[in-house]
């Protein structure tokens, strides 16, 4: 039977429950245990798929097509294993399941209530991953902060599980904040005491308290927290700020978090964590030999979490190339033909990011044109690829009205159009082309050199596609489809062979990049940017705007 670890948060949000959960999982995995993580979110949306990125950051998509919380990206990047629909549950999904059962008559006429019906469904979901024998430990992160009204059913479900399961099969980790008051020049433990008191008043008693802090916590402070929060002093863990999230597992190992958890769960501690590859990655990350500046063109650049997986993919690719990737955020809405040279000056590469809607579209197209003409390494993802197609159609193929029906539903030159099976769909949530699909790669192309194989599988999240009616025009004039779906023939990759590095993909490669398996497209894009940076003096006068094959 699996054992269960629950991670709750107090005092304030955004303390890093997901990173602490992933770090603990990494340490346990490095000891040879089979570990998975799941996230329970208290909002009423069925999933994050319809949420604005400004509200919730990026929507992370799993192999099986689930639109999930961005923390699942951290889980996969740390553990190098896939998550699924079962790893992310929301209040909306819980209530939807219970209401559907009520409509079917499953409750035999009983009054449906939060307790026991909602909490029973929460507990069923909490234990689901642990009941198939695949995992030794299931870590569950409870979203939100203790004291939030919407979190109460989840805390109550944990309380019931503490009572139902053997003591050695369940452990609660509470993440809290120890603020440093500069005026008093001291760390204050009172917020943590109140947070634990509130959690305890709801019937859940933490076994481990992890303290986020900017300053080191003394043993006296640890003993004080232990005394007032009813835990052992060794179970008070310091989680000081780190220069990168990938340092956190090593910080947690120094604090012996994994040892404390294994002792409480009665798991034999007979193997030290094997973190050789992790340390090697960190060493390269912290000691780069060169630096490149990549421009990220998007419409949500004010919020870094909107492009979280892209940013982390650059971290992984930078470490492999022993190169520091400095990302420069550029809002596409403010790019024009008159200022594009100024906006993109000093870049070694350009990435046009995914997105939805018409805002900032023309700025993206203008930026793509600049990169194509100047020989600047270019990488387009999803909408970014589509903008590259529209730009090429307008400026090389002479199709002046070329557009996407997403932005212009009445376009008479829809080089990007909605998939046929999407045209009758009116519901927004969970209805796009989602999850992993195969892609056949044309031999001898840039995509082939990058991947080193002729078929790959990548994750998708979109409704609009390259319009194959125009494919021959593109391929006869220098932009080729180097990757296509073997079942449908849909274009997955477009590239310009005559350009030093110009590639766009319809899928989201950033969703499969991990510390141990950096995504090849990002690795080669950073390498191309590095080469461009080193050879700038020779390339500065290069003009490719008239190149046609």
C-alpha cells in the first residue's frame, strides 16, 4: 500500500508549496522510492483551461491531454516522469462529479452535503493514485492557504484520513513564513504559530513545519517553533531563499527533510540519495562559460508565470550549453515597423510565444519579419509558428491578405484556419486539440538534425492549424513543412532551410523539458543563439529578405 504525504500552506500564498513538494519527491525518488505528486486546487473552475494567464499563470498540459495547474510542470521537471488527469483535481471537478452522481440517483435519495459526500469524493481522489500499486509514496499539495473558506473541505478530508489510515501511512507537512522585520532586526515566529494553531483548530496536526525565510533560522528559533507548534525541533525545517529553484532539493537534504519523512512513515533508511546528475546540472547552471540574450515576444510578459515552462526550458538548455540565457521580455503590442529594430536590438535569438486572441498580433508578425530578414535565430511556438507562416505568406508569397481565421474570421486568404472538427464546438473548456500526438519528420531537415530521429511525440493545445491548401506555395518558395502528423497530415513543423536557424512548431515542446532530458529544440536554439552571438560582427550586415528557393 502507498503512503501519503500532504503539503499545506499558511500565512500567505506563493510560498512555494509546489517546489517544496517536488523537492521532497526528488529526494525520496533519489533514494529508490517510487513517488508521484498531485495538486488539489480549491477554485470552482473544472480545470485551468479557461483561466486567463494573468489570473493563474500558464496552463500546463499533460500527455493524456489534461489542462492542469502549472505546478504539475514542476513535478515533471523535477521527477522526469509524466503526470496525468488524475494528478490535478479542482473543487469544480469534485462538485461536478458529486452532482452528476446525484442526478443519476447514486445517493438513493439522501440529502447531498459537504460532509460526507464532498469530502468522500475528495478522499477517493486523494487515494486514487495510491491504490494501483504503482507508487510507494503519493504527495498531495493542497492549494491555497489554511483559513481560506474554499480550502476547508480539503483540510477536513485530510483530517478524516488521519483518523482512517494507520499512523505510519500518513504525514502532514505545513509550509509557512518566518518574516524578517528590518526595523527590529529579527525573525518573527508569531505568524507561523497562528497558522499552525488555525490548522490544528480544523483537526489537522502537522508533523513537519517548513519555514520560508530570507535569513537563517537559529536553533533557538527552531526550538521555539517546535514548542508552540507541537512538533519535534528536528521537524522544523529551514527553507531559505535560493538562487534557483533547482537548489531547493539540496537545501531540503541538508535539513534532513527526507530522513524525517521516512522515519515518520516507517520506511527503512538504507540508501543515500543519488543526485550525481542533479549536481552536475546545477554546476553547469551556476558556472556558465558564455551568455546569450533571447527576446521573448508575447502578450502576457508582465507575468512570468504565464510562460513558466518556456523559461524553465531555457534554464535546462542553457545548462547543457554551459551558457547563461538572459530572457528579455518584449510586449508584442508595442512593436511597430518603425521601432522593431530598436526593440530587438542586441538580441541573439527571438522566440515568439504561444497565446490566443488578436491583441499584439501585428507586432509579432513584424518581429518575425525582422528575424527572418536579419538572419537572427528564430523559434516560434504554436501561435508563434502561425505568425511566421502569415509573415512569409504576406512578404514572400505576395498574399497580402494572408491571415488566421482566429483573428479574422472572414479572411479570404486563411493560411491558418480552424480544424474541421473544431468548427461546430461551442464549449471552450477541454475542447481543443490536447495532449500528445505523433509527428513524422522529414529526413535531412533542421528538425531532423535537432531531434536525431524521424518520429517524435509532442503535446498540443490549440484549435487552429496550418491550411494545407497553401502548402505547395510555401514549399515552392523556401518554407517547408519538415514535420507532419502521420494520421491527419496536419503540419507540425515549418522551417526555412536557407536561414541559419528558423523553425516554428505547432505543438508545445516546452511542456516536456526536464532537468534530466532538456528539450532538443530549446537546446539547439540556445546553441544557435550562442553561435550568432559569437559571430555577430560577420552577421550584422546579412540580409535574407530576398532569399527564395
